[in-house]
């Protein structure tokens, strides 16, 4: 993975980290999602997508300031 790709991922994660949500439900929902995805990977049922395709989907939902 190129340095610019890693920086884009970090920027996205920092964006998510700055969202102020005080709900315990939000945290438990994310925890469940993460666990479900781990099980899907372990079971071989997870469907991955190309990095460039993933970034296009992310960018279509979020505006990156740069």
C-alpha cells in the first residue's frame, strides 16, 4: 500500500473519530459489526473489494478537505 493510500485511510479514521456520539448503542453496534466481519473473513464468506473501488465509495459519501 502506497504512503498516500495510508494517509487517506488515516484521514478517514480521524474523521470518524471526531464525530461526537455519546450513545453506548453506537459503540456496541460498531463492536457487533466488527465481530460479524471477523467471523465472515474466518468463514471465507466475506467479499472484499479493490482499494481504489473502496476509496471511490468512501469519497462519494464524505468530502475530504485537502
